[in-house]
């Protein structure tokens, strides 16, 4: 029976009352006088149920086709597309403003950084940090879209280093390299060895070219005034790490630190012989330290630059365009330099390469760590306490109730950029991230390690024993947590983090 037959059956007229009565009256007669009748069984309700089912399906399909309201997922996708278009429009207007307009600080929000600005964040947990990390990574990529080079994106990191920036776009190639390091890392073996790493570090640190003869000349000068201090430190440098001991000799470490000590000595003697250089450099340093941001570039202290723009540039251009006109007060050899030099000697192919990278880090990026009474390190320790109080107030209060400030448990991690915590291959991977986006992020990496072991700290009656030596580094997890923490930091605190090591 087809659908048409079912429709005709459904349209057949039902018998009237008169016909029904006549039929019932015919049944009242005697059975012998009635002719023989064959009774048929009542029609099966199956065709009617089939008809109703088909009609219901047809009506539901018609309603679904006629519905003009999109689904919830479609609405969310459409909303995200509108937001992306709005952000692109704002970025275009920021790059090509119609007229210079001074905006209020509270309303000048950059679309390049999607971050929360809550003054009282909730107690974080692992799920919140993972979600926020993905959002932060997305915001970081979005802020770099206008600078990236499409040609560099299509190249591998090894090819980009070998062939150089395509079309001479150095800034775009650097941004593409940073994102490759953040997303993929630098390819290395299980021991952390890579043929590319030292050259990537030299580029990210903006290290100058150094002739091997210049390094040999420093070595041939013999023992420096700090030689005895150096010998007291080198024999215990990463003494429990078999990878470092197998690859780097103590003699190499002594030569590198002694050459660097001669460099600091010569700079200090030069300032003593020429007081005008010291006074002018001090004025320049005071002017640069009064500017928010990183101090790299003249646009950081301009009134029109927003805190969001300062942070975006500080996060992505920290190691670019280092100020070479400012001759800061030279530092001295301090304990801990030996641990900072160890990863460079492990990753480099020669002592000269390790020396120039080590020299650039301590004289340009972390000069405050070796100057005076290590003021930069103490500023960093105070910032660890401040950031932890913002990110996780309950954990911060618990540590302070145990008289555990960052001065007690975080001093080696701040001074050595976490190089004091094994294993060494994880240190190298973490340094890839720090050199790509700024060594100042080490402060947030230390807080990230505290957050990762939060439960153990809160459950420990004596957390001092736990924090006496941090757990083994997990570079990938630390990076994800750090990206989440960045979104919780106010702009003024982040400016202090960027400038604390100068």
C-alpha cells in the first residue's frame, strides 16, 4: 500500500447514523431468515500508525526547514567572527589613526591583549590555568599577526637561520621565530643538545660578533682580580649533573668566567679614569629607568603609548634594539655567575660563542643582578612575593604565616634564571622561552612553579623543607602556567617586572 492509497483511505467518508441504524436493524431478525454473511476482521491499526508517523516526520522536517533561528553554536561562531572583525578594525585604526587623540587611561584598552584586569582573582586551579594559558597563547599570537612574515612562517627554524629573513624583513622573521619557539620549541635530543640552540640564543639576545682572537686575548692576560672567587665556585657548578660534567670541563668554566671578570674590571677602570663618562651614563640610566616598559626604543615613555601597548612590545621585543648609548655602571663578579654560565657552555660549540652570549645577558638584559649589592635580584625577589599575592592570595598568606618570603626560598632561582634546578635539558627549553620573550619573565616562571606544587605546599606543615630545593623543572608546564599568570598581572606591576633587572 503506497502513501497515496493511505491518504485515500483516510479521506473515505464514515457511515451516517441512518445507515448504521439500518444495518443494526437487519441484525435483529432471526438467524435462519438472514442470508449467510461473511464477517471481515476489523482493519488493522498498522496503516493508521504508519500514516501518523509519516505525517509527523513530514511536519517536523517542514518546521526544521522553516525555522530561521540559528543554533547556539552558530550564534557563538558568528559572534566570534564579529569580534575578530572588530579587533582587526581597531588594529587598523591604531596603525593608521585619523588624528592624534589623547585617551583616558581607563578606556585605552588594546585589542592586542585579551586579559582580565581583576583586582581580586579567585583561587586558581589547574583547569583554570590551562584554559587561561590557551587564551593567553591565542592573544599573544594575535598581537603578533601584524608583524609576522608569511614567507618566514612557511620556513622551518633551521632554514630561517641558514637563509636569513626573507625579503629583508628582520622584524617579521624574528616574530615568526619567536612563535615557532613558543609553539614547537627548538628541536633537540634527549640530552638537550641541538645544533641550532646557541645561534638562536645569540640572535634573540642581539649579541654582537666577536672574534676568537679577542676572547683569547682576555684569556692570555692571566688571572683576574676575581680569580680566587671563581676557583671557589667552579668546582661545585652543577656537580650532580652527569650531562654537564661529561660535556663541560671545569677549565672551560674558569676561562670563561675569568675573561668576563677582566671585562668588568676594564669597564670599571675606564669609568674611574674618565669621571665625565660615569656622570653622563648615570644621567642616561636615570632617564631610562624612569620610563615604563623595557627601555628599548624611544616610544616607551611617550604619553600616548598605552599600558597595553607597552606590555605587548615588552613581551615581544624585549631583546631587540638594546640601548647601546647607555653605559651603565659595570658590575662585579658575584657568586652564581658560574651557574648562569653553565648552560651557555653546554649548548655552545665553542667557548667564544658561550662567552659572547653570557656577556650579552649579564651586561644588557640582567645588568642589575651583578651591579652594586645585587639590587636587581632583590627587586626580583620582592616581585615574586607581589605576583604570588596577586595570583594566589591564599598560598601567599600561608607562606608568609610560616615566615617564608621569596628572599628565603627563591634567591637562587631569581639569580640563575632557574638554572639551579635540574634537569639541564629542561633548563635549556625554559631558556628558549625566556630569551624569546624576555628574561624578566623568569619572575613569573618562579611563581608558576609555586602554583604547580600548591597542593603539596598547603598540605605540608613545614613547607620550608619542600622549597629548599624546587621540584624538577617541567618547561612546557611552566610556560603554559606563565602565560596564564601574565593575564592576571596589572600593568604597573608588569612594568616593574620588565625593568627590575636593568
